C-alpha cells in the first residue's frame, strides 16, 4: 500500500515538473517574441526617421540652391 502512494506521488511530481517545464518554455518563447517585436519596431522607427531626415535635407538643399 505504501509503495502505491509513493509511486502515485512520484507520478504526480513528474506531471507537475512537465507542466512547469512547458510553462517555462512558453514564457521563454513569449519573451523572445516580444524582443523580436521591439527590434522590428526600432528598425522601422530608424528607417522612418532616416527617410524624414533625407527629405528635409534635400528640401533645405534645394531651398538654398535657389537663392
């Protein structure tokens, strides 16, 4: 009788360890995905600000050239 309780407790502990491992794996995937999204957002912002800078530079250059 005691061995079945020990076996049941061991099986329960294994199931809990699998569940916690799955949760940890999911959390790592979520963190990775959020990091990738932040990097993509930063790249888009850099590209947009660079394009605005180029347009402003060309506009200022053309304005000064006409004078």
